[in-house]
C-alpha cells in the first residue's frame, strides 16, 4: 500500500519526483527570459518540457543503439544541478516576494491533491486493472536494459511498439528511488495524476488571462471532478503523462496564434509536440483537434477581417504555429512510424449510425460522465460552453470542446483506433476550464449589478460547495471490480520469487475481455512482471506477437478460461503449454481449489489467505 511508507521515505520520494519531473525543464525556464507567464504557468511548462526532453533522449538512444548507465545518469544529473546553480548565481531566477508566495501556495495545493490521490488509492497493493500489468512490465524492461529495448523478451517475446514516455520516467524514478518497478508505477502514477492540475491552470490562464478562474479550474480537477481521479482504477498512467505534455502544448500553440511569434514559444512548441507524439498518441490526437480548431477559428477571423495588415498578422502567426507543431511531429516520426505501423489494421475513419446496438455504448458513456455530482458539474460546464461560443478570442476552445463532445457520442464520425469513451474521459478538461470561467464571470456580474460583497460571497460559497461535494463523492473512487490482486497475492508472488525456479510455468485463470482478448483475474496476472516466470495470464500486449505464437497463446488462454476440473482438458493444457505449477485464488476464475482436491500428481506447495499454488509432479 502506497500510504504504508514512512513519512521520511515519502519526503525522499517526493524529492526524487521533483528531480525527475522538473529538473530538465527548469534549465529551459532559466535560460529564457520571462514572457509574463506566472510561476504556476512556468511550473506546468517545465514539467511538460522535462517529460518531452527525456522522451526525445530515449528515442535518440534507441535508434543510435546506446544505453543509459548508472554513471551516465549520475553525470547528467550532476550537470543539470550545476547548471541550476550557475543560473541562480547569474540572477536568472526572479524569486521575489510575490513569486515566493505563489510558489509556496502552489506547493501546498499540490501536496493536498497528491495526499488526496494517495488516499483514493490507499487500498491498492498492485496498480489496478489490466493496462497496469503491461505498464509495469515495460518499466521493468527499460530499467533492466538501460533504455528502450527492442523487445520485451524473455518475459513476453514481442517487439516494443508502445508509447513509452510514462514508462521511461517511471523507470528513472524507480532507479533513483530504489523502489521496484511495480511499487514505483503505483506511487509515481498517483503523483502524475495530481500534477494534471498544473496543466489545467496553464491552459485556463492562457485562455482567460485571469488567475481566479484558473485556480478554481485546477481545484475542481484536483478535488471535485470524477476524472482524472478515476484513472487510477484503470491504471491510465500513460494518458495522464500525455496530458501533462498536451495542456502546455495547447497553451503555447494558442499563445503563438493569439499573442504572436517568439523564438522561445516556437522552440517550446516543437519540443512539447515531439514529446507528446512519443508519450501518448491519443493525447496527440486531442492536440491535433485543438490545432484544427485554431485553424478554423483564425481562418474565419482572417476571412472576415478587411485590413490587410491584420490579415497578414493572423496568417503569419497561424502558419508559424503550424510549422512548429509539424516540426515536432517530424522529429518524432521515426518512433511514430514504428508505433503506428503496428496499429495500421485498426486505423480507420467511419460513420456510425444511431441504432439499437449503440444503447450499451450510450449507457457506458453516461456512466463515464457520472456519478450524480459530476452530472451537475458537466451540466454547468455545458451552459458555460454555450456562453463562450459568443466570446471572441476563445472560440477555438469552444470548438475543440464541442468536437470532443461530438466524438464522445456512440454514433457519428469515428477515427479508429480511438473510441467514444476515449473522448468522454477527457471531457473534464474543457468542463473544468469553462465551468470555472463561467462561474467567476457570473459572480463578477453580480458584483457589478447587485452588490460587490454579495457577488464575492456567492463566488466563494459556490466554489466551496462544488469542491466539498466533489471531494466527498470522489473519496472512494476505486471500482472494486478492477482490483485483481491484493496483499495475499503479493505475499504469494514474493514466495514464488524466493522459492521457485525461473523456468517455472504457471496455469492461471483467465477471462475474456474486450475485442476477444484475454486477461488475468487474480494475482496470477502479475506473475510475469513481478517474478519473471511464465504464466498463461499474459499482459495485454501479447496481441503484438507474430501470428503463430499469438495464436498459440490465445488457444492456451481460451482453454484456461473454461477449465474447471482436473480432467482431460486440464491435463491437455498442462501438456501443451508445458506447465509446471498452478496458481489459484479462492472465488476468482473457473478453476477453483476444490477441483484440485483429488487431482493426482498435484501437490500443494503454498496456501495462505485464499491463494493456492500447486506443483505439477507429472503430466497424464
């Protein structure tokens, strides 16, 4: 459990997190002079830049065939720290009283959100649900290899085609903190979740140029909205990392178009876009639609404007923004091509018509937009969205928000491999930004038209009401169905690691999941990433294997999902997959311990807290 670490260890882990997520970007911020961004905006930018810089280095080392050694990492961090001291001595840090107050306040808010995320995840021993298994495995392989490996062998003999940004920084965090990858992913993932509030503030401030709506938007995302807190129950740490890069990228793209070109803005957009392409291609898709929205909005303004000088400025700013974003994509193209080529069969554009078959999808989208308190927040944001359509300068945000809403519908235009639920789960971004602005504007109207004190009281009470209700409702955000393993499984896997040979092969229960793929149902799903032993419950990336071996794995998992007795089907599977052990958890899966009582040539070698491990003495 992530809250079980001693207080001093939590402080050290927080220091490691700051070192990993802020140090590379801090140099960038120190090198370039301030362009009126406040200290919170710059914090959001530097964390996005840090992630992007590390992702670019990871790709560079991969294609050059280089590896990160311990000595090289120590040397690089030493240079970064030395550079920080150099720029401090050169007075490149403007830490006046106002900035110091903002920095302390931001730190306290981030600490509160991180603690809340830890509280929401307090019962987790393993990262939840299906994707977490492959995230830990990739992180483990990066740590072992010293960079991005060509394949995930021997644990999973498939090439690495995945977006790797989260895994790379999680591996670095694991290396520095000395937490094993599984623990590092769980702990670090909650911090990543909390840090999204910086990006929300950054985007809101870029749009409205006001601090109060930006602060409220950040607090709503940290404490009130169901997403992204609910991401913990899916283990969507990769998408969260993508959002940390996407939001600063959206903000600087908007500023390039609206405020004009500077070399630093263009360079920052190039780096952020490159990093975004490497960190998460779904987040890149969201960003692409925002760029499209800017093009449409600016294009209409350009067409309607009659002054040639203004038309020239609009056109120049727009094409410079597009050039910078395109340059970032071009730099990331070697890995994008490698990654997207593995998904070519899923790439499509289609129109889905309303029909009865969409009902389940519609209900699922509604579920993702809930629960009750979230419907009220979303409803308020929808009213705000209507209002900002009438406000000049921010219609690109209104258009982007509307497009995401339309793409979240279970019918209409669809861009594969992305699904409507992929759009629904990021609606908290425009909702928080628009709702906070609309609420502040409404209260300012009260201050002007009715009474200044009354408007301020309504603003504070309304904000506290939304935050209080949301905090109470999201305190238990974990979906119990997604908790596949607990402390009993952890103890069993530790026993496996200490007592069984590396060539042990496990029969584990499996279940059919989405798109005819299979998943594990208990701690047996964690055998491969946690112990390095083979288990039939393979990480979800098994679908990228070559046809012959993938078909063999699918056959084994399909048979494992229905085996329920020590019969011919059981022994046939044991023989075909060359299995040496069985891992069972009471109450989970089709095969249960009672079916093994009279099973010949099977010995119980471990039984604790509902977990059974059997050794197969001989096959029949």
